């Protein structure tokens, strides 16, 4: 197995996949580690309500920023296609439109921050002190929203330009600055949750400056004009808004599925809730690994479609699939061999350990069954086919996940995990069916994209 992997890595095409996926995987891991550091910093203060406040605030920001993930995804697909066409003017128009959308959304977030905080804390709950400090934390940290959303766009644009190192560089800068300022503000200046929030905001604006520099440097390598007609073209802007709208609906469905999963676990008791929280960390690790290849597929597929290169289109999909499958199998094997030990590292509560171990089989099979929806998401984003992503997500969540859960309630928590697994399988099968139909009966992604461009 190891010899086969080494032989694959020696070819230039496989190296290109890792050149994109490797930095993205490391970036994802560094972001996950930052959450652990934030937790550790406030977890050593003199009261548990600080930790609860940051946890509640983190959930609110997860909803905001995860929900706005379309800013990154939509920009990647459009930039990759313009890059494939070697259209430097279009690259600039995409950049202006996407940054403009990010700024407008950020202004709305700041304008309605009081309402966002009130609704978020009311939905999540907590003790009176947790609510008080969560409100303080969010009201400070929310001022980083413009930096976070514009950074999303710029990172997406750079990824479309096949530059994944920019993602890693930006993430590392943000994380290092955040960790240093966490310690200074919380332990040095005694700012409790305010210090954690302020550290995040300053780190986010530092990251924005870094990624702006990287974008300017990339633009110099691709000289072109800031074409006023293209930038003012309402058809292009409308296309971006429709693309982002569809990805937003798709992402919202995904958020609601995980929220529903957590809520149903909580209704079954604290032990089950805690065990599911432990097991969801395996899903997080799976996402960190497989997302890197999905993001690589976005960039490579988008470039191939922009260049109208059918051979490169399918070759990019083949390479991304091969490596995503390798990682999925390795993750499943790791969970099977070391899953019990990993559970023991995450909790020392005997009842939680026992319950989590009893449900470990679900996360063992999860990587090899969910890899397809991750990979196909990347292909459809690169092709900017967001309507199909929206429709298949609505189908998988509304017609598969929810009915499956309600029909499997007699199985308890096993039924809940089976419903989640069926959700991932449905996403992969439905996207796969759409992919097959487009290629078999509708001329293929390349021809349809070419027709769309001619109609503009």
C-alpha cells in the first residue's frame, strides 16, 4: 500500500492534487486546534460560566460564518473558471462583485447584531451568568465579521487561482496572533471573555491584511483591467447572487440537520448527548481530511471547465476521487483500530465512554460512505452548478433524513445515527445521479458551460 501511494505521489498530476489539498487540510486542522486553545484559555479561569459563555458564542458564530460559507465557495468556482479561460479582466470583476457582497452582508450583521445576539442566546440557553457573558463575548467578537467575510471571499478567489498555500498562510497567521493575544489579554490584562473576543477580532483583521497582500501579488502576475462595464454588468452580479443564494440554502439545510441531530440526542439524556458530542469529533476529523480534496476538486474542475478542456475535467475528477478514497479508507481503518482509545482521550466519564463505544461502528463506516458527497460537492461548486446542490440537499434532508429518523425512533440513538448515515448516502447518490444525467443526456458540464457563455 505504501509503495503504491509513493508511486502515485511521484507523478506530476498527483503532486498537483496534494499541492492544493495538503495546505487546505493543514489549514482546516489549524482552525480546529484554535478552538481547542480558546477553550483551554477560558477553561482555566476561576468560573465555569466563562467557558459556557465562549461555547455559546462559538455556536452563534458557527451559524453566522458557516451559513455565509457560500461567499468562499461561489467565488472559488467563478474565479477558477475565469482562470481556466485566462480572462484576467473577469478575475477582477469576480473579485469586486464577491467582495461587495461580503461587505454588504457584514454591514447587515453589524446593524442587526443586537437582534442576532438576543435570538442566538435565547435559542441556545444557559444559566443567567452564561447568558450575560455570552452576550458580552458576542458583542465584542462580532466586530470581526467584516474581516472574516471578506477574507472568505479572498481565500475563495485565491483557491480558484490554484493557490492553496494562501489559505494555510492566512490561517496560520490568524491562529498564531489569536493564541498570543489570548494569553496576553486574558492572563496578562485580566479581560476574561472580552480578551478572547478582542484577540479574535484583532487576529481576523491581521489575517485580512495578509490575504489582501497575497491577492495584490497574484493580480500583478495576471495583468488585466478593472473593466467598468463588466463590474457594472447586472447580469454577472445577478448570476453571483443566484449562485450564492442556492449555496446558502444548501448550507442552511446542512446546519439544520446537525442542529436537529444534536437536539434529538439531548432529548434522550445527558449521557447520550455527551456521547454523540464525542463521536461527532470523528465526523469533524473526517470533514477536515475529505474537505481538502473536495476543495482541490473545486479549483481543478473549475479551471478545466473555464478552459473547455474535457480531458482535464475528467482527469481532475479521477485524481481527486482516488486520493479522497485513500484518505477515507485510512480514516475508517484508524477509527476501527484506535477508536476506543480516541474516545478515552476525549472523555474520562465511564458511562459516556461505554455509550460512545457502543455506537463507534457508525463513525467507522462514515468516511467511506460519506466521501462521495464531499467529493461531488467540490465538483458541482467548481462547475458553479448550485441549483443542483440546493435541490439534492433539500431532498436528502427533507425526504430522507427526517423521515428516516421518525421511522427509526424505536432504535433510539442507533436510529438517529442510521438516519444521519442515510443522509450522507442520499447526498452522494443524488448528486451522482445528477452528474450522470448531465453527462449522459444533457451534453455534459463543458458543453453546457460553453452554451451559457455564448448566451451572455
